[in-house]
C-alpha cells in the first residue's frame, strides 16, 4: 500500500477507533454498539481496513442464535507516521506468537 493511501485509510472517520477497539477480537455488531457507529458504516470501514491489511478476520464462532459471526482483530500492533523531512510510515504487524497467545487466551476465557 502506498503511504498516502494508508494515511487516507487512517484518516477516515471511525477507522482508528475500530483499530484501537480490535486489540481483542470483536464482531461488527460489537464494534457498532461499542463505538456508536451505524452498522452499515461499520461493515464498510471493516472492509476498508481489511483491504489495507490493518484488520483481519480472526474467527467465525457460533452466536447464541446458532449463526456464524465474523470476529475481527487488528493485524498491526503499531503504526507510526513521521513528517520530519519526508513522509515516513512504519507499521509493526502482529507476530504469529501474539496471534497464538490471543487465540489461546480467548479459548480459555470462552471455556
């Protein structure tokens, strides 16, 4: 992704809030409620963040209504933007170990 495209994605309303909220896996409905974002907007922002590689599908558990629900988690740990001299953006992606630990923690909490 081109640096200016990433800035545009991060500058879009609700996107940063969604990234902050998805430190732990959450569904679109949970995000919509927690962040007070209209559900249709929430789905559009999730799609935009997934396309940018900043958010990922974590799981598809069964809901209480016995339906599969998509649960998302951010795919990055850190994004830094530096305007000194020239535009410089660094993105720290989640490591496989972080993902495995989060998955194990979530299973423990669910049981």
